[in-house]
C-alpha cells in the first residue's frame, strides 16, 4: 500500500514511521526542500508541493492507495486560504482522485480550526463519495495525543482497505 500524506506534522511523521515499519510506502508532501531530509529520515518519499495549489499534487497521486488529508491544524496568515484547504482545495483534490488507484480518503476533521471549516471539509468528502463513490474515513482523534491520533489514523486507513461488496455482485 502507498499512502499520500498531506499534512506531515510531527504526528503525521509518527504515522508514516509506523506505516513504513510495516512495509508500506508513504509519500509525504512538504512545501519546501528544507524538510526533505526529515521526511526521508522517517522513510518517506518526499514530494514538494502545496495543497494551496492542487496542480502541484496531481502527480503525487500516482500509485497511491490511500490519501490522508491531515490539515486539521493548518495555519497561515490568510484565514480564507486556510479555510479553502477544507473547501475548494479539498474538493479539487478529491476530483483529481477520480480514475486513479486511490481506494479511499482519510480526512482529519479535528484540530485548531473552527467548526465551520471542518463542516465544509465534511461536506466535500461526502460530496465526493456521493458523486464518484470515493470511500472515506473521518479522523477525529485529538491531535494533542500523538499516540491516540496515530492509532486512529491507522484504524481509518485499515478500515478503508477492507474489501467492500460490489453492488449486485454475488456474496
């Protein structure tokens, strides 16, 4: 399995280390070359890009099984740009997963942002599921408890990998 991790905070790297230790591949996104060594030391493939410009992430989806959108504590000088990460940017990224190897999306919906921002993200995740049948899991663990967050993220990923029956297929 290959995971695309968008939001490679300390807890994201803890998740990546566990996944890599289990033999999975993790492609972690960072905005700058400055974090390459840190990501590679954790066993990740480093991808330079930004969720502010989804075009920089389009090819990061290549051969990815699970997309983890872990931006619950995103910050920046412009609140509208931060909110867009859970609105229009997320929507665009979800549209890019159509006709790829992505089998599911984990959306972090807790953190330092306001409820309206997370509600927007939840709306986009549900929209993608309804429109394109993109399976999703919600990650709502407390980001301040790294161990609990990592355990919840792993459970969300594993839940998406469980075979689901195909409509109309014999059981």
